[in-house]
C-alpha cells in the first residue's frame, strides 16, 4: 500500500535540521489537500445521495441517521467531524451514531488490535438497526481495515447508503461502498504515519462531505449557518444579526422574534416576517427544515420590514 511504503527521500529525516524537516512535512500536508482536487465530483455525488436519504425532500417522519465508522486515526477523525454537526448545523444528536473500533475509549487511548475485529463491526452495525434512510460513512487510510470494511459491507446489505473515504486506489473498502472518495496521498514523510498526509486528506474530505450534505438539507441559507445552536452570548448576537438581515427587520424586532422562536434562527426569520410561531414551526417542518423553501412562499411585506 502506498500509504505504508517508505519514501527514500526521507530515510534520514531525523538527521535533518528541524526547520527543513518541518518544511518537508508541510509540503506533505499541502500535497494531501491537492489529492482531493480530483475527488470533488465524487464528494458532491455522495453528498447529494446522502441528503436524499436523510430527508432532503422534506419527507415527514423520515429520521435517517449519519453513522461514522473507523479505527484509529480515521475513526477519531470521523467522530470529530460528526460531533461538530450539532452545534454548527443543528443536526440532531439522536440522528448521529459513531462506531469506533475498540469503543469510544479509543478516542483517547489507542486500541490498535480492535481494527482487526470484523465480527465486532458486524455486531455493532446490527445493534444500530439500519434502514434505507441511514447513511454510513467508513473512513480508512488503507481501505482494507477489517473492522471498517465489515461495517460497510454489512450496512450495505441492510439497505443503508454507504460512503467510503480512503487513501489507496483500488481498495476493498472503496469497492464495497456505494460511493467512494479516493484521495491518493502516497507514502508519508514518516513511513506508515497516516495521521499526517492521509489524515489531513481525510479530515478535509469529511469537512467537505458533511458540509455539502447540510447544504443540500437546507441547513445553510445565503451563506449563513441558520440552523446552528445558539448556546452562548456570542452566538446569540450572531443569531440576532442573521434574523435582522434575512428578514429585513430592525434589531429590536429581530431580537424579539428570535426569543419567541426559542432561539431557533430559522424559526426566528419566519416569525420576523409576521408569521405566528406555531405556523412558522409548521411551515419549517413541512419543508424539511429548509428556510429557503419556506421563504419562497412567504417573503416579508413592506409593513413587516418597517416594524
């Protein structure tokens, strides 16, 4: 595997001047990002398919989940990306699940042998009780990790949408998933240390994929995180500005509307246009949480904007 091979250019890296070694490592990080350039269409296709499964059309009762699977560095990167979706996009915690080889203890203490336990992966997938609305994202630099491969194969047999993020071409994991993002990062500056180039590419791919999914789910409006959780004073100020700008109302009206909406920015925007809270919530639910679709049929009136 390319990610495990020794690059002869760096065989005596430990004897280089520190600043030269750091420069070499930085070049590797930049190359890792460049490796994703050829994968933008693959990421977009996976994001669109995922959004469709998770409820992009606003299907009532659709409770599809995002499930991240991985081992070691790859698994921890999946957890990091998924964890950020609740505060950033308001993605419900109950609609997210993490399968990490060795359990969540592996977040802080490596459980290296756990990545070979394919049986554990199958059992954990079975316990999640997947359905067709679910999306399972498996991350593995090698594309061969038994735990992650078994999880993706089992998830696909249960009808879930499967996505793989790997760093080696022609890998079993990429072949097993319905969608594959293959960022070929090659050998590492430190042979086999996939927390470096491969990990950087995985982190960027996960960021791009999950953000694109949230875009298609209507959790972004006019470049703003309108579904974010307002959990502190800074975010409250930001939320009020969003309501003020998007609804075209005064600062006082925006603040009042956001309070009435329980600090839900999307609801606050609709309320600020003159819609009662209950009706605003009904409209938002009807349109799958997509503020743009709601506002397409209910734009602010002149009177609303002048209040």
